[in-house]
């Protein structure tokens, strides 16, 4: 099985613009996000790429915009930015797709350096309504996502903010004699923001304080999951150089419970540089585990969910410490790339200092991405070297986004790069074994965010949660992919967001299964 880079062949000609003109504005080095979502409801995943904008110095000939590419259903994409009205010209970073207004199509939220934006989808044409609906937080927004935190049947919105940085306050920082981007401790942390949907997306109210989202942090990554299996969605925020936050949902009010749960610090009690984060049931025990990407010389961190609301740092035991020690991880994804019924790990790497090699010859700005195969018993082995030439190519990687964009039954990847083109990595051979892709349509919310799908085959029980957010600045294919190994049939069960359990029964493998809430 190989991943083949097909960006040019697929017709994706986007290049990220970060606005850098030599001023070392802090925002320039954090990259941009991407979203796979079906904007025209034809069953194929389209692609949105967030872009930066002019900051200072010489203006570009044409103002850069974010871009939307429509899936042509033949392995290629067509740029439809101009005809769909989604050419955002602000400094966009993260993105999240969901049907916030319950009208049957996917809308798009952009977290930005500057006012965030919400693009309402009206039959394939987008209109910006962020200010109108009151979700245009003006701070430095990073990752974001939708969730129904209060279980009232409509989608609320959560956006992570980073630090209090403005172009007017741009300290000159050096490492030795080399000018570089400042350390995060130079800037004050800010708070994340929670918006409550007041009904079918007609209006949102900012409810952060009253809902218990009160801590300030240097937030970068975001994951939603029901970590304690009590039927509601909890929130995990990774912070840069500060403790991570685990907001436990208690009936629509949140309590930060990271220390008690064992997910605030690593095994040594240290705060890390928390960039991206993903969740997944790595040992098929029904509990969602967490993986956090960190800085070089820190190692990434695996928080194994022990059940009963407790986590344990198993990074070293799982074989994940040494491969990540010199790398600087941003986006990461759990995916079953080889279809063998367990979740593997992909990490997009790239440093934040463009001159790091001048200071430390063992580090580099551009770095190779990594693929780590799940060997069972919570052990991983790096298989990058045998997974295609694309893994030998260095990039300044940022977001990592998953989708079966060619609808061939295996999960493909896209990596955004700092001030460069994205990299579309097609999975060639991941569908040699059997598979099942599950698409959910709920009653309220229609996107069924918060649902849990259980697929059992060959004595193996896999559990996935349908959630927004995850990785870093990213929004993934909403369909839940399950590798089935040699099994041609599987049993499926869905626990819908309202608690209703649907026994779907036995289904054939190798299909896109659409399920509606009864």
C-alpha cells in the first residue's frame, strides 16, 4: 500500500499566502487549514483551502483569497471560488463544515486572524453571515468546530483562540544573533469562545462564561468527544506551552477536569506545545483515546483512555516517543489506511522557525511527514519509508485532513503547507481488504454530531464518533470509515445524539451505507 502525491494531476493549483515580507509577524508561521465537505450534495467530497492575506510591505498583484474546489468525480477538482461566492479575503486559518441552519446543505465557518466568518450555503452559493449572526469573534482564531453541547437538537459553535497579538505590537525576537518568530510566552493567552444556537441558525448567543468556558490559554488544537460515555459531548483544547484543557460537559455546563482525568500534562507532569489533536479508539475497547502533536525535542503524546473518565500517557510504551522527538508535529489523524480493523496514525510535520537549521543542525524547517502503523496491543511502528515516495519529500506541514475523495473505499490525505501548495496524498491499495463507510442523517441535528457508530466483524468491535473539529485547522470527510479486513459482512449499531439506539443489523461490506435516524 502506497500514498501517491497527485496534487497537480487533480487540478489543485492553490498556493498558500502567509503575508510574510520580512517583518516576522507571529501569525505568518502557523499555516492554514482545509475542509473536505460535500458542498453540492452530489455524494463526492469537495475541497476548501483557507488562505492568508496582505499584512505589510509590497502588496501582491492580486489580493489572495481562500479557494473552493469542486470534486469532478473523476479524481480531479475544478476551482469554483468565483462562482460560489466563497472567496474570503481575510486572514483565514481554520475551518469547520456543518449544516448549522438545518436546511440540508453544508455551511462553512472560518476561524481567522481578525474577524471570524460564517458562510451560509444556499444551493451551492455562499453568503457571509458571521457578523449578522454574531459569531465574528475578532481575536486570533485557530481551530473550530460545531457540536450540540446542550442536546437541544441544533448545532452550537466552539472556536479556539491563540494569543493576544496585533500587527501594531510586533516585538523583535532573536535566537542568538538570528531574528526569528517570538516564543509564545511573549504574548498573553486568550479565551476560547462558545456560541449557542438559538434555533435553526437564525441567531447565536455568546455563552462562554455562563457555560463554564472560562480559562485563558494559548489554544491551537480542538477535539470533541464523549470521553466519559455519559451521552453528551466534552471538549479538549490543546495549548501551546500551557496545560491542556479537558472541559467535561455536565448537563450543558462545563467543568475543566484535565488534572483529575490525567489529560492535562504528560507523564512527567509537563505542559507541552500542544498543536494538533485527534481522537480514536486505538485498542478497540470502546473508549476514545487522544493523540496530541507537540514541539521538536518534546515528543507527541498518546493519552490512552482507561475508561471511567481516566487517561494514561502511554507514548513511550506505544513506540511513539522516539519517532516524534526531533519532529515538530501540527496536524495529525487516526485512520485505518490499510483496512486491517485498527487505527493507524498520520502526522504532518514542519518547524515554525524558518532559520532553525542555523541554530541547530539536527533540526530543519521543512520536515518529512510520518505514517505509523498500529501493530496491535497499543504498539506502533513507523512505516513511512515503505509507504511511497511522498513520505521522503520534506514540507512545512500544518493541517492534515482525511477524506475518501475518489470514493474508492479507502481514506486519502491532504496536507497544507506553510506558504506553499497543499499536498493531496492518494491512498493506493488501502481498499484491497473489505471496508464500510457510514454516512449519518439525524433528525435533530441533521448532521448527527455526537452520534456513535459500532461496527462488529470477525470478532472485532470498532467504535467511531461522528464529531466536528479534530486535527489542526481541519474539517474531515463526515463519513465514518471502517476497515473490515477479510470480512465481507458486518453488524452495525448507531447510538444517535438523543440517546436512541438503532440496531441496523448485518450489512454487506464494500459500500457507502447511508443511515437515517428512525
